[in-house]
C-alpha cells in the first residue's frame, strides 16, 4: 500500500532531483576499472518498507550520486570509500563500501521534531508529550539576521495566536503591543512576560539584544494558570542563551543598515493644492453668489483669498505688485517671489516638499559579541551588544541607542549540588524632537523654511514646523534594566530516584528617565527682521520612574518512570513577589536669558508661578503556592494537572486569596495498534485543556482602602464660599474579588509523510465571568462607586499551523505558515453600557467586540437639488414644519450657506427607520482588532548558501480614519491627500464615491466624519523579512583559524499589498496625520565564530 500511496511523490522527487550528467556517467564508468566500483543497494525503513527517493552520494563528492527507485533500490558507479544515504524524516546514514558490491541499509526515523524540548511553566517537556497549547520559537529563527531595534516586532506573524501590532517603524517608538488570542477583558489586560523567570514588560523585552534569546514560549490556554495572578491574557516565557558543552566559542555578529522610504502619505504639491483650492472655491461661490459666472468670480479679489491679506506686496526685484489672482497664478506656476508687504519681506519658493525636507535615508549599525563554553563542572556565556538605530528624520536627532551586557553561569559543585546564575544590564536611549513630526502635514509648502541668513523663516500666521522640529527642543527617554537571578538545586536521586529540591531568587531594577526641553523659537522675515517668538519662554521637565522588584521561590520536583511504562512527575512550590514603584516629576520655565540655549539643568531655570513638582510611590505583592502533577502511560495517554493559590495585596483581605487550576489530557493515537500499517501517518495526537486563570488588572494598588483627599470645597445656600476640606475619595468594596477566566482548548498535532509535513490545529474559548467594571448608580449616592465583578466577556477562536521540510538532492528547503483568528464579545456590563460613540475605534457595547466601531451609514451623494429638498422634507422638518425633528443631526437648511446639504453632499441613511436622522441611526461597522492574522515562511540551503523569506499580514481589520487630511478640506489650509484628486463629484462626474469639493470644513465633516466611507479595510500582506546568506567553506576559514564565517544581506518591510484606499501604511492605525511614516531597511552583515 505504501508504494501506491507515495509513488506520485517519488516520481516528482525524481524529476526535481539533480540531473546527473549522462556523459559524466560514461566517463565515470571508464574510470571504474582504475579507481571505483559499481554498488547495488536497497534502502528501507525499520518496518522493511522501501524508501523511495532517498539520496545516495559518495562522501566528499557532489557530482556522483543517485536516488532510490520505487522498490528502494539503487545502482551507483565509480563508488569508493563511504556512501551517504539521506532522506527527509530519517537520520542520515553513512556506510563503508570497501570490498562490497551490494549493501542493505535501514534508515532510522529522525524524531527531532517530536523530541524538541519546549519550555513550559516551571519546567520543560518534549513537544510530543505536551497536553496544552504552547508554541515555541527559537531565538535564532526569530532574530537571526533580523536587523531591527525591537525584538517584539520580530515576532509579528511568527507564532500562531500571538498578535503583535505597531503604529510606526520609528526606532524606539514603534508602539508595539502583544496580545495572545485576543482580549479577555475591557481592562487592557496584557500577557505576562517572564524573562528567565522574572516578570517583565514589553519595554523590557524591547531593551534586550535578540541575539541573547535562546527561545520564546507562548502559553496560550489554561496552562498559564500555573502563573496565576497575571496569567489571564496568556504568558510569554523568554529564555536566554547559556553555555553549552564543548570548546570555548567566540562569536561576533555585526550589521550595517540603511533606511529608505516605505509607504508615505500621498500629499499634494503646491500646484495640486491650488488646483483643489480653485475647484472648491468655484463650488462654494456658486452657493454663496448664485447666478455669478466663473469669469465674474475670478474678477473678484476675495475669490483668490487664500491665507490672508498679508500674502501680497511689491516684487523687490521688478517692483510689480502682486495680489490675489496674480499671486495665485505665480504660486501655481512655481515662480520664486520676494515681496515687500508693508515693510515685511515675504518669500515664496516652489518645491519645498515637506517630506523631502524632513526625511531621507538613515544609517544604522548593530553589533553582538559573545563568549561561551562548558565542561563537566562549569558552563558560561557572556555577551555584549550595541545598536544604533536612526530614523529617516534628517533634520533632528531621532532614533535609539542600545547597550546590553549579560553573563549566565552554571556550576556543578558536586554530583548533587548545582548553582545557576544570571546577570544582565540593558540601557536604551531614545531621542525625539519635542515638536510632533506629524504637525508638518498641516501647511502648504509655499514658503522656505530658512531665510537667506539661515534663520527660521516666519510664515506670517502659519506654522514653520521645520523650525519647530529643529529648534523647539527635544525629548530624551532613557531606560536602564538590571536583572540578577540565581537558582540552587539539590539532586536527591541518590536517596529518592528523581527527587530534586531547589530555591530561586531574583532582583530587578528598571528605571525610566524622561527629560523634555522646550525652547523658544525666533522666526524672521526674509531679510532677517524678527517677526515672532513662539513657545516662549520655553522650559524643562524631568520625570523619573523606578520599578524595583524581588522574587523568591522554593520547589520540590519529582520525576520517575515505573516499569518503563508509567511516567510520573510532580512539583510543589511556593513563590513570593513584591514590587515598589516610585515617580518624581519636576518642571520649570526657562528665563529670557536662556532662550535657545543648550542648558539642561533645572538649577539654571528661573522660578515662576508655573513651576511644578509632584510624584508618588506605591507597592504591591503576590504570594503563591503552585503544584504540577503529570502522568503518562507509554507516552500514549497523558494527563496534566496544574494548580496555584494566589494572594494579592490589591484586594480586600476577605477576598485576597483565589485558587486557579488547569487540567489537560492527550491521547497519542498514532501509537495505537489499530494505527499500524498507516505508513503515511507518523504522529497523531489529540488533546483537551480546561482551566481557570485570574487577573487583577483594572484596579489600582490601594483601591481596597478608603483614602482621604484634601482640597477646596464650596459651601453655602446663596453666595458660595470655598473652604479647605477633606473627603473620602470614593467608596470601597469588601466583596470585589479576582477576574476569573474559564478557558477551553481542543488541539490536534500531527506529522505526515516521514515527518516532512507537520501541523497543529487549535480551537479555543475564553470567558471572563467576573470582569471589573464601573457600575453607574443614581447621583444620590454622593460619591464614586467602586469597580465590581459585574461584567462578562467572551473570546472564541482557532489557529492552524503547517510546516513542510524536505530535501531535493543537495537542496534542503522548508515551507510553513500559520493562520489564526480570535473574536471577542462583551456579554454583560451591568448598568454601565454607554451609547455608541461615533468618534472612536474603542466602543464597548453588549454583544460587540471590545474595540467596536460605530458610524453613520451612507447611500451615495445627492445628484440634484430635487433629491436634497426631498431628503430635508422627509428627515429634517417636524410635523408642523416649525423646526427640526427631535435629535436631528442634519445641517440646518439655510439659503446661500456652504454648510447646507446640496448636490454632491453625502446622504446619511435613516438606519432604524424612524423617519429622522439621529444618533440612534449609528450602525456597527466592525472592530479595530486584527483578524485572520497570518505568517508565511520559506527557506532553502544549498552548498553554503541559505535563503529565508517571511511574509506577515492581516486578513481582516477595520480602521476608522480621523485627523486633518483623511478627507478633503476637513481642516482648512492644510495639505491635501492626492487620493481624492480628479475624483470629486461634479455635474460632469456624478460619482457616488466622493463628494463635491468645498472649503467649508463643517460641510466636509458632515460628508466624511464618522461615516462608513471613512472606515478603511486594512487587510494586508507584507514581505516582512528577506535574508540571503553565504557560509564560507571550512577549507577557507580554517586557514584563518576561524570556525565559521557567514555573510548575509537582509531586508525588512520590503513590499506590501493592501486594501487601504487612502495611501497610508496598513499598520498606520486610526490617526491620519500624526504617525511617523513607515520605512524599509536594507542591511549587510557578517557572522563570525572563532
């Protein structure tokens, strides 16, 4: 049966395998008489079944080889020395053929895929024996040759069920966040991140050097319950590299990169802006000046009014007067003008394209150095890292610099006693301008940024944001993280087989320092006359935050197998964790003496009434008891139980303790006797997990206490008088307890076709039955009510992962992909449900996802005045025509008003059919969370050449655009998006997609703001990473006393396809004009091992 099943596959492999040259074979045959022999052989598996398509080559030769036929047989001429037989899914076998003419080879299955050790909660397991939904990615797979400043971003699309989002590619300011299988609450619950067993944050993960990471495990179901208090949203376990047995190795990995343009906002040029302005002016004047011809409009000075009366004057060079129409035409034609306007010297220049002035290519480099080794007693790994990543902003410092050092050591003091220690220090400095870089999108580019003397040019009432970014100061954010861990283990197997006791301890200190320097900026006219001083007098603020934590643990582990069939594992332990937080903030204004200075010391800033100083501190703690029980029979039937009892200082003493647990089981079906003979199936396992996890996210550290606040209160029946007062800050609850999440997970793991194809399918549900929410009570209560466990939230989803590994001749290749989705729903809010808000992506209403979008439905645009009149008649006026209907949101119908509905305006649908257009007509338009998140990977290796490609994307996501340039003229005088050019409604272009051009911002907001047409479909696929490498032959590197030398070229974010219509990057998010543009990264690197 096996022959019939895989004959077609073998035939394809035969075609695709290396075509050994016929002429060369003839020559070899002639040489056999002198140097070789003809070998006949058969290759089979352990069951005696022939292996079709196995590669047979002479060791040391790439030219002399063949493959086995349908019966597993082969014939090889001119063979001598040693033959190498290999086939995917089996261990490579070498056999000496000296003095032989026939051989029979049995290949052993390579179970490396199933023997892979996966880090789990407080331990590790073979992948084949997992009963829970745990995914692991190796550090070298995720971060190798990925020249990125942020390890979190490298995980995008790499782990099924782990969703990584970002809002920018700006180094140090990517805005990256993690979610595991969607949301579990409306309270912004985030996954617990543990770095070598110590709780951390996304920022701490970003501070790390990816080359120090051994692997990352993601606990996605109730197996996270063993971490109790903060495990509700899943757990990310980060394990760093340690020394491995063997001779000492010195490694260096360095790369040099350049950043180039990615997707940038499609903004108009000066000429395009003025064309759009002209079109809008004609349409608006046709309303306000009915009956006037275009020629009559153009004859009016006011028609050409663009930015105010200051935009006129006499040309200094020719003396010609410019005003209105003449100035408009000059700007439209790209003329350079220097005008004298009542003594103010104005300058107009074409082609001052903001993006070109602001952005360009940037240079970055990254270096990692490590020394590692181990013997029977001592293992060590020490590393140093440095990375300098700069953004494309070329007119100001903008980027991040990272330094890292790590030392991990293991010492086997005796056969029984072992000590494991780790120490790390990471420093991350981020520099950005104080002025928001997105602000530069606002202004048309008629003016220069500098005058002839190099001073910031004043735009007379408008904003020179280049000046603001260059001269307005900067913000420096510094992160430092020190982490020390220790573990002592005592192996008591001498007395009780499999018994080990251990103790752990960890200390962590994280500090964030933010210094913000705001400088006054002087602006001049073209001739150097001071015109304006902005941001005066300037100022300095400094903020320091410190998180200091200590973690302790004691554990007893027992592992034993009875009668080679019954495997038993048990763990009992206790952990304690405390964290202290402290914040100090100070701010002072800058005196006139220091305007524009580089002084950044609070002592030199003057005192004033606006000086500010505040701060605070808090602490919290957890005490936990944990257990894990595991039983397996013949590695066929597997059962796990995890338990944890948690106590949190955040809750009232009567509700402080809670039990969490997980029970899971697995059945390895492929080991059953009735599965024998199904040769294409190598491994099949089904599993189920149920458990409860908990969370206290959403409440503050001291909410269980009734705190006293002081301030001023007003008293009296007539004229109120203020008095110093003290009061209780809200009510407290003694009944509030943990959020508790019930989790179900069904999983299927399989490998097929000699372990070439492997896959996993997951189905899951998470339900939060005690979600914290603020309940609304009548105002007679007199104060704020405490949050209570009256909410309910549910998430359901699935995951699929497939991987294929094979070899064609000397070419090894792999393909893989994952696809996952999680859909959440608010089930209960208990007197806390709000009306839909059309201005946000974050509505939270019963029956809808956490980040629901509500907008007004539209039905094209009005094509004539008759349609407008009929619409007002039906939906605006009340029964007696005395006024608008109750709750009406339609623009008031006024004569000669550009804000009134007219032909070319948007029609809003009366969605609920009550005869009026009100807030009650808001409709659900999807949610802002990514769905159908996927990753695709491919790679190959051949003769030292390696190639890797990784695609990542989202199959479904909705984003509600906001801002200033997401639609035409929603804010006057700002630059426009070219997406709408040539597509606006007119009598000659009666489209239903875009409305009539108008400069009335209120009218345009009616047409686009909170409408379904402003909801973007941000589906996309992106070539996230591409790597091409070459490892130099050992015969070359050994001469230089080097173990390995590899050079590589890599790229990040090289290409994308998206359904976004307005020209923004699909990862941009909701904001329309304030996010840093996305970029691409090209790198060259070298990896050297001594």
